[in-house]
């Protein structure tokens, strides 16, 4: 093997490695949605919450934790049923170590729940449906951010999590 073959081989490996890195996008935990698909520009409250497939214009239920009159800033948690069947969902939310929500909801196919978190601090959230369980720790950003949300997507065998913040 001569020097030109070695240099060509090295250059080929570098180009391949770089192309592989550039081709990788920041996929969500469910492997399919991108950050832009979480934001709706049609004025709805998130009927297009994850992969753009929800047919619901309004949430099945809107649950507010905290006093909305105290601030304009809020962090939204959406629990979206992306399956073809109704799913029973256990939701547990702790705020700074104290339980603020512990309930079970039935979410029809292609519907979603919206949970609005008003108070600052850390929220530990656990969602369980059938044999899937997922937990996420959320700390709402400062009031300088115009919108922030986490979407927990109920799938056939898992629960995907996608978090986006616009500041």
C-alpha cells in the first residue's frame, strides 16, 4: 500500500464519519417527532401536540396546578394517546417533594390531556399506562420564555417524551 492509498482511505473514513454525524437529528424519545411539530400556529391549545396526527382541537381535560392569576408564565404537560384504543392513564405529579396530583384518567384514542404547571420549582411526573411507565423531572424556565412544554405520547408499547422550550 502506498501513501496515496492510505491518504485516500483516511479521507474516505473522515467523510463517512462526518456525514454520519451530520445526518443524525435530535429525535425525541419516541423516535419520530421533531421540535417544530410540537408548536401549533393555528391558535389551538395543542391539538397538534406531537406528530401532527391528533384530531382533537381541544384537550379532553385541562388541569391547572397553581393559581393562574398570579402569573402569565406556565409550563404545559400534554399526555396524548396516539394509539387506536382508549387508554387508562395513571398520573402522579410531585412539586418540590409534595404530591399535587395523583389520579387515573381514561384517554380516548387521538385525544390528549393538558396539565398546566404554574408555580416555579421542580415537578417530578410519572405516567403509567398498561405495561408502560415513564418518569420525567421538569423545572419550568423563567418568565422570559414565551412557551415551554413536555409531550408524553402514549404508544402501543411505550411512552415517548418530548420537551421543548421557546425563549
